[in-house]
């Protein structure tokens, strides 16, 4: 008998369960679809998984990525110039979801999802085996339409919480969260940083008072040292700009191997 398809929440739960069983942090890797070119994306996604990524955040290119620093901005510009679309992102996600155990989510901004249509998006993601989306500029208080479309298909929308998020808002919103919680390590945009500030651990502690879901820390996480600093604090880390920087520095024939090695170093640091 054919096994039933995995639900979105089960895909995510299994990713964190594997990490817990191996007594390490889960590794989420963000890659902009279509960067550095469309042909490179499948091999880079596979390299991230082969290097040890438990979750893949598929970056949907957008012309005004207000939460992102120069690395992701430039990657988005490159991908958009090459004509990368939301449909391309879904296609790449479907391939990696079907061929690996990694959980896959889209990460992007409201406009492309709104234009595509929330009901249509939910149907498309379900068919692709993509677990849901992180919508960077959509506050939970304004997400009702997308949440309704996702709930009908069993998909998850992941909220981001920053060090500036008040406890009252955490208490009000976190009980309804699903999948995992994304904690922003700093007040600012994405991009590699020299160190992880104490505000990240303080935020994770405040979040844990209101939910038992796994907690990932992202924004500025870029080295094995950063990952080691978060052992015993978070359940996982999200790395984006640093991964794109590794790709940018490598020659075309070495990009996949360089990314695989980089992700592998992060996974080892999380043990």
C-alpha cells in the first residue's frame, strides 16, 4: 500500500526530529532561486542538502526586498533580470522536496504571492510538496487571507519575531503559530555579521515561554562560530547571505562543492 503524502507540518517536524536525534542544531539554508543563474539553481539546492541542510528556504526574487541587505538584494536583482518567476521557484522546490528528506518553504515578500493568488498558491505548493512560506513583510495581524488559504491545504505560514517584539505580542500570537518560529537575531537587515549578539538568546527565551514549537535563529548567522554560540539556545539556525557569498566567491565549476563544504561546516558546528 502506498504511504499517504506527508503533511506540511510533518515534513517540518521530521526535519527537527532528525536534528534532535543527532543532538545537533537543525540547519536551514536560504538560496535565491535563479542566482547566479537559472541553470545553477538545481545543483546548488542539492549541494545544500548534501552538505547537511535540514530545511531549504527558497528565496523568491523581489524588486524591493526591504528586510534584506546588499547580498540578497543583488542576488534578487540578478535573478529578476534573468526572468525568474514564482513558478520557477515552485518548480525547483518540487524537485528538491520529491528527491530529498529536507523540508522546503518559500521565503519572500507579499506582492508576488498576492499577485499569484493565495488560493492558487496554496494549491500549487501542496502539489509541489512545499510546506508553506515565510512572508517577510506580512505581519501576522494582516495575514488572515493567506492563513485561510494555507489552512485549507494544511500548509504553514512562518512568522518572524525580532528582539524589539514586545512580550504582549508574543503572548498573543505564538499560541497560534505552526511549523516553527523564526527569531531574527538582530535589529537590522540580513547579511553576514561578526558575532551573534546577546539579544538573540534573550528573544529565544521569551519566545519559549509561549510555544513548544522549534525555534530557529536567522539574520546575520554566517560562520561555524555563530552556530556553536547558539547550541543550547535555539533548535536551529538559518543561513542565507553567507551561503550566497560562498557561491559568489567560487568559480562556476566549484560553486556546488564550495556550498556543500560550507553547509557541512555549519552542521558540524551544531553538534
